[in-house]
């Protein structure tokens, strides 16, 4: 059993895809240990994917594709620009604000990064922002994509944690930390803007411009309110919300804004299908490894062993954050969750940690993997957009990583900073 993890990382090192690495070590262990027959493997893998709540994932990914290609993003950016653009370092503030608003549409950090970056990075460079900074602020703000609801990351962890978590409660818990991360980044930008002389801060607000941009963006901005409101009111489940939201985004882009062509609809469906297939294959093979771990009672044994070393729930949560932060340097966030959550959640019962609080902290911690090299998917997305080097953007993103970590530890040590809203409404 101990050899599973070194073997897994060895397979990753030689370039084997994560899903296949998980499947290979699972099958190898069954063959070597002889604890079960290989005929159980297809059943377990299919069981890891066969879940109605998981259907929400391809729907929300599709919403993001329709939003990017259907003119929703430029309208959201225009509204953010009219509202917060006049501040010193205005376009950088607009980038963060746009990411906050767009996070409520897609639920996927990578989609936010690509959509906001394609619009805002060229604009910031034209106004004189350093290329590395323009790329860094865009990548860093995409971290909010899976924290502000709707969140694909929360849908994933609700499933792999055993199905005992309320998605609605997780969505509500993510609102305050997501906003705090956005405000923290804006505060950092305000400091850097004065120190480094970034553009902006001279033009005043125009009420007519704000009103006009709000009117143009209103149909896009109302989408997250409709999704969250519908789920909380019981009108529909998260899966049904994803289906309704994707239909809404399709109608908005194709028939109201008339910017979503048949070819773009096809490309959106294809892109959402490919990404969903990757995620579901991960679910299936991770379920096999989780079944093996449960069969050998690994989480329970680890929990008892660590109880003498980790003396409190706060210390346990701190170790969890550090573990996922370090893994983010070498592993994509979703893969890290799928690999470790089946171990960590049973262990958390030993320390009496609330499941929703733990799930929120894990989702927040794994998002940092988007901006921590060498994995840093978001950095690789924005670097060609800004025509800068990975080294430049990696240096500029460090203070933003600090902001995200500060909010994560705030939620760890003061759970009510995030949980007050779900406790109030549910």
C-alpha cells in the first residue's frame, strides 16, 4: 500500500496522464495483493462516474464556453470599467472586478483566466502596465473562479467527499471568501499603483456611462443571481441549474446578442465535452484508488496515528492547507483533490472538523495551484497573451499568492468569516 504513492508520482514524472496513472496503480495493487478479482474494476470505475449531481459539471463548463464566445464577457468588462476604472491603477482593478463578476457565470478558473485575459491584458499593455504585471493580475484573479459560486470545484469535492455535503451550503460559504480575495487584490493593486506609477486615477465617474453599461450587461450579470437563488429556493437542483444556465447563455448569445454563431456553438459543445471527459475519467480511476484505500482502512489508521502529533482541529486544517499548497507546485488542483480528499475527509472526523468548512478550505487552497510554477496552468495561459516570460509573471504574481493565502488562513482560524452566510440562510 505504501508503494502506491511513489509509483503514482513516478508515472507522472515519465509523462503518464493522471487518470491513467491512478488506474494503473489501482489495477496493479489488486493484482499483487489478491484482495479482489479484476472483474470489479469496470464496476468501480463506472460507479465513480455514475452520479446525477456530476452532470452539473459539463453544464457549467458549457456555460463558460457560451459566455466567452457569446459576447457576455465584453459587456461585463465594460460595466466593471465604468464602475472601478477611474481608480489609480484602474485597468488592473477592472481586471479583478471582471473576474469576480465572471466567476459567478462559469465556475471554472481557467475559463475566467482565458476570457478576462484576452480582453484585459492587451488593454493594460497599451496603457503602459508592465507586461509581467498585466499577466500576473489576470492569472491571480482567476483563482476566484472556483470559489465564488457557482463552482465546479465545489461540485467535485461534494462528490468525492462521499456525497454528504450540501452543494448549496458550499456555494454560500464561498461567497464571502471570494469577495475578500477580490478586495484584497484590489488593495494590493492600489498600493502598487502608487508606488510604481500605474495609469489611472484622473478621470471621474460618469453616472450615465455606469447606467448604460449596467443596462447592456444586466442580462449577463443576473445569471449567477438566478442560479444561486434558484438552488437556495429549491426551484431546481445544482444539476438542473447548470442545464438551465447553459440554455440561458445559449439563448442570450445566439438570439439576443446574436454573436454566437452555429460554428461557435459547435466549438463550445466540443470544448466542453473534451474537458468534461477528462474530469469524468479522473473520477472513475480515482474511485478505484479510493476503494482500495477504504478497503485497507488507510484513512482511519492515518487519523489515529496523526492524532498524537496534531493536537487540534486548527493544526489539522493548517497541515491540510500546507499539503495542498505544496502539491500545487507539481500537480493540477483537481487531480490533487481527487487523490487526497478520500483520505483526508475520513481523517477529519478524528479531529471533529466540520465537513463543509474543510471542503471550502481545500477548494480555496487547491486554486493556488493555478498560479504556482512549475504547474501554474493560469500563468501558461496568460504568458503568450502578454508576450512575456514565465519568469517575469512568476515574480509579479508572488504578492497575489500572499493575498490568497491570507484569506485561506483567515477562513481556517475564523470559520465564521465564511460560514456565517450558510448558517444564516440554511
